[in-house]
C-alpha cells in the first residue's frame, strides 16, 4: 500500500512514534524539579527508539515519570499514548492495510467483525491487558490539547492530574483525534473479543454483548459505548489525511453514526422522556466513567442502547 509522506509523518511518526530511531542519551530524572527541553526531547527519543523494536516495557519506564510530572507537555503525552498503543497491539500500517483488504460491509455487521478480528484479546490463561492499555491510552491521547484550550469542568477528564484531557474533539489536536480513532478500535475489538466469543474465520458473534440495560451498565459497558463514540468523533481526521483507498474504507463506516444517534435518543427517551443532550449521543458519554448505572442516567441509557444496536446488527453465528 502506498502511504503518502505527509500521512507517514502525521499519523505514524508523530502518533505511534515507531518510525524514529532515537538517540542514545540520558533520560528524564524524576528527582529534578524542572526538566529542560533537551531532557524532554531525550525521553521522547528514547521512547521512539524503544517502540521501533516493540519494547513496550522499556518505553513505559522511560516516559512514565515525565508524563506523571508537572513537566508533561504534548510531545510527552503523545509518547505516553504511543506506549499504551504498543501494549494495545496497535500498528497503524497493519490496521490500514487490513482495512483496505477487508471484504465485509463496514457499514453494517462487518464493522464489528473487523474490530473483533483485528484486536483479539483474552484474559486467560494470561491477561494480555489490551482493553486496559487502550483505556489508559485513551486518557493520554485526550490530554493532547490545542494550545490555549480553555477546559470546561463538565468536559474534562483527569482534571486534578498533570495531564487533564477533554472529551471534545475540537479541544484536541488533529493528530490526537486521528490516533484516538485507532485507540478506540483497540478498545472496541478487545472488549468484543472477550465478551462476545467471536467465531474464528467469520468473526460473527457467538454471544450478545452483555450490557443491554442501564441498570446492568458496568465499567466495561460504558467503556465500550464511549469507545464507539470516540471512534466516530475522530473519523473525519483520518479520512482527511489518509490515502484514497483507506479513506474510502473509513468513510464506509460513517453510516453507522446515524444509527447511533437514533439508538441513543431511543435510550435517552426511555430514561428521561427527552432526546439526548448532544448531536450524536450525550457529549459526556465520551468519558468511560460517565455512566452511573441507574435507570434515570442518560449516559447509562444511551450506552445500553448503543450496545443493543451493536447486538442487533452484528451477525450471530453459526460457526
């Protein structure tokens, strides 16, 4: 597949940081109260170098102290997100190539089949931790904000940390939104894999996803619905930058967003007698921590409706 140089810079080098070969220099010293730009650059270079060999643990050890410090900036947050992307098994080139070669209907059941196929995950006998890494990566990439962004409390995640994030795509950089699409794919696919027992080969579901009512909305259920919405929020940023063959495949998924809006409004009306607050589902549902699990909570009701919609359109067996 022919990848444009600009795309290689914007989506792969900046976001995944797997195409750089970093310098062998000293990393950030967490005991130093103020890191200078050279120290920060050294850490980012070290992470880039580690990720070229998929050495996720070395990258994490290099970037985590700086990410957690008051010296964290956007380049550090991107490096942190890329590290979690490594743990989530995200390879942008591979995902795009597989998407182009996928023969299913990405505007219907094929979308959910592709996610389950691309990001298979298991918790036994050893937990691969893909969903957990994708959730942490989502937090990190949501903290990559446009300069001068004023954060509103209702739209902010991790407000008391050194890396507050925004659930609004307009607050984040284009690179962050593009990479959030891939991170959302990892979270969607891994949770499908763990909960719907997809059938090898067809990747039709064997079981329905379990979170189909507001009262049953668990952490994973809210995380799944949130990832679906974050995927579609970031879609335009991928489509505008990708080669035509990739853009066409991503564009084919956009029809799903119309159904999501209808599903959410149905769920919100069941709970509160009114449509959701937001053009495509409740804005606050972009945060995976927003569901209370009560039958009067719009986020929980909308999330349950999203999952019921997925169960409806994602083909069930046979093997």
